[in-house]
C-alpha cells in the first residue's frame, strides 16, 4: 500500500471520528434533534405510503 493511500485513510478516519464526536456532543445538548431525526422519516413514510397505496398499478 502506498504511503499516500495510508495517509489519506488515516486522515479520513480522523475527520470521521471528529465529526462523530461533535454530533454526539450536540445530541447530548439537544436531545430534541434526535427525536426529530427519528420522527421525521417516519412521518414521511406514513404520508407517502398512504399516497402511493392508492396509486394505480401497471
């Protein structure tokens, strides 16, 4: 494996870890963000599921 590839992977891993830590800190400070992040896709699923259930087949 070339040195450049291993350096790029290490840098990507470090940035990913830093962003993940930042996200979890924000979630601890504002738990409503987590609730909204879970509820919103469920609401879209219910709304669009009902809409597409009545769509004609074929």
